[in-house]
């Protein structure tokens, strides 16, 4: 990861020289979108890293983009749809050297990233580094737009987070060796602590509007079902340990956000219940237009859960029949449904505001 740190200034000076276009002469009437997280939000940052955690090959991206963009789906991800609902263009990955406009926002997310620095270290851009990239972005906005316009842009912007699944998968599958000393509650507290630290830093730099997805029912993904079966673990068929951790995380996140709302001036947020939305579709796929909620469209092995097995030869005939595209990640159809709920869903699934309402807040 050394090649991605700030002290390699030459790379980033070249990168941002190409990003900084002449936007300072006009106002910015739309809300910018700054995106943080893991593979559910990564639109291609990992393409520019030396890592095995990538989705830069077909059939990823095939349905909508007709080529692989680095998105872990057959098409668009949730942030892509949110950008569209907000009348923004697709938000580019931070590491892409071809950007020429970023007052609409940037995507810092990285597949495999966790809130903890130790999660997939050396193979991904962890939350702490993503935050460093955002700080660097603010500095260059100040230079190009001036501090007053930058302050307005950042206060109006939406900061989207979807992170934590990789932390808990790591804990559940390695806790007897690398992470032997943590209890479940201690581990969740550490993950939430790192996330709230990042939120508070963004708030200190002018951020006010935050959109969160809690963790989905990851333990019942095809990947973890297959891993559970390989270990001959009895139970629901899902990896119950990950499900328990996700539920603990989601309760702690909701509590932490309410606390931040009381503590931070002007802090407003939206918290989407991805756990409920994903579990409902896993258990009742036909209710939402799917034929299959437990087996992936693309992959090999039990439940097609092998994450390295997705290739053109193993892809399903009709991707729209499936909730999961590969062993962990949703299809574009599912991403659209989740994004729609985040944007305009009712208070029983997204609270205290949906994103559409949140962005109208002053």
C-alpha cells in the first residue's frame, strides 16, 4: 500500500493536475456525492492497484457497460443509481487518471476494504486511507474554487458509506488465529469506533449530510453458505456467526448515529436497513421479481459461491432472475431496488430520512 500514501506526492500532483478543470467560474447547484466503503460501492479504484481483489474482467459489467469497469456486479451499483436520482453523472473512482471534473464528487471506495486497517491490509484501500484521499481532495478544491465555494459544496454534499462486511467476514473466518483476543462486542465496538472517527473528521471539514447502509445479511450470501457447507457446520445453512456480527453492528451503528446527531452541529443522516431488505429478498425472491435468492448467477461450486469462479463460462442464462450476481455481490436489478429504497423509501426501511428528503435539508 505504500504506493498509495500521501507522501508519494508526485503521483497525486499529476493526478490532480488532470482533475482540476475550470469550474471555479460558475456555481454548483447540485449536491456533490462523496462515496466511501468496500466492494458494494467500489466503481473501479481497485483497477489501479496491485491486488487480486478486482472485478476488471467479464462478465462483470457486461449487462449495462458492455465491458468490465471494476464494479462487482453485472452492471451499475447503488451509488450509480443514487447519482442518477440526484441528477448527477456517474461518480468516477478517485484513482482514475482520466477524471476531468470532480465538483460532482468522487468515489473513494475499494473492494475488500474494512473500517479496520488490518482488514485485507496491502490488498485494498482501507477507510483511513480513503479519508486521507478526501482530505487531499478538499485541499485542491480550496485551491481551485476558493474556500468559500468549497465550504458551500462540502456542506451541501452527500457522504455515502457502506463498509464493515469484510471486517466481520475476516473476524468470523480467522478469529482463532489472527484475532484471538477480541470478543464479538469488543470487535464491533472497534469497527464502529473507526467509522465514527471518520464521520467526525468529515464533519470537521464541513460535511453535514451522511447516507449509510447498515450491513446486509452477508452470512446468507452464496459465498458464506458454501464456506459453511465446506466446514460441515450445522445450522441454518448460512454462516450464523457473520449474521450475528452483522446484527450487532447494525444495532451499534444506529445507536452511534443518534449519538452523533446530538453531538455534532448540523449533522443529519439517513440509515438504510439493508439487512432487512436483503433478508426479505433472500427468503422471498419471487415477491421482488427474482427466481433465485440463495444461488449466485455467476460462479462455481455449492450455491455458485466460489468468488474466483465467475467467468463467461459460468454465468447464468438470465441474470435478472438472480438476487446475487456472484458469491457476495448483488445483480444490477437488486442494486436498483436497494438504491430506490435508500432514495425514496418509507420510514420503516430508511430513517430518520430517506436520501431524497435528506438532500433537501439545509
